[in-house]
């Protein structure tokens, strides 16, 4: 998978040098490049924003630099991802879907957003996904792009050492993950649930399923499709 991120803060993606282990890159699983949007700003001051038509506070990102940047970076197979508070909520199902993509391009907006014509024009040439990380606002799309990249790349076959661990994690089966424990069995007057020390794998599996269901009912009633589950 090829991944490109376009931003006025390309150094924001330096952590990917840590979290996308060298093996993923060397194995050819992931090829990541961060681009500075100002590289496509043609005026002397490399301007990327201007005041909004219709008035209002803040600045809007100009269409010209974005148009040139997307022309240069997006291949025909590109899926353009635009993190935005006004996007569709990002889910595990989206991460699974995107993990099969050939090319992801992240348009990381700042200020009050990107001129809408950039997205509208891009949608005539590539698949465009306007994605929200949740009902809160951050200052730029970079942190959202980092989270989405991590959620997607870890699902690429061959990336995770033990793919079995993917099957049981939160949201993989529509439920929240059960609580986990490790040694010591007794710590600060707290014991590991006896069932986990029993060696009875049937009882352990049943206990874990019930813990997941109870946790999901309590913390995420919106995910509980069938109350009887
Ligand atoms: N979910 C979400 C996305 C965002 C932003 C993306 C770009 C600027 S702010 N805030 N919250």
C-alpha cells in the first residue's frame, strides 16, 4: 500500500517512522510519504489560505495549491481521505475496507477548512472520503490522519506478527474487548478472576463473551444491536 499525506506541517508525520516498523516498509507492505502543501503555493509568500467568502471568522485554505498538490500526488487508484469534523464517523469497518486499498492520500486541512471546490473537483476523479474521528474538534487533520493510518495499516495482511489477536480486539466483532490480566495473580489486594486460572477454556471463553457484552451494554449502548445478545 502507498500512503501519502499532504499538510502544511509534514513533520507531524515523523512518528510514523517509529510506529510503521522498518520491516513494514522494507517488506514493501507500506510506502509512506509526507508532502508540504506550500510546495505547490506559487506566490512569493507561499500563501495557502485566505479570508472566507460570505464573511466569518478564521481563514479558508485556498483551492489552487490543493488542486496542484492532488494532481501531483494522486494516482488513478487513489482514495482521497479528508479528515474533518463534518465527516462520516470513522469505524473499524472503514479501517477494514481501507486496508485493502492500493493508494491512500490524506488531505490534512487546517484553519476553518479547505475550499469546498477542492473536494468537489477531486470527487470527479478519485474516490473521496470525508472522515470524522469523533464529535470533537482538533486544530488540523494531521492527528486524525495518524490515527486512521495506524488503524488501517495494522490490518494489512502480514503487518501484525500475530493476526489472531486482531480477531478478538474491540469492535472486531461489534463488541468492546473483555478485561485482560497477567501475572501476578494477586496485586494490591486484588485478585485475577478465578475463572481465568481454572484452565477450563470453555468457561473462560463464555466468561469473556459475557464480559464483552456487559461492557458494551454499559459503555456503548449504541453498539448493542440486539439487547438479548
Ligand atoms: N473529528 C475531527 C476532525 C477534525 C479536524 C480535521 C481538520 C481540522 S479539524 N476535528 N475533529
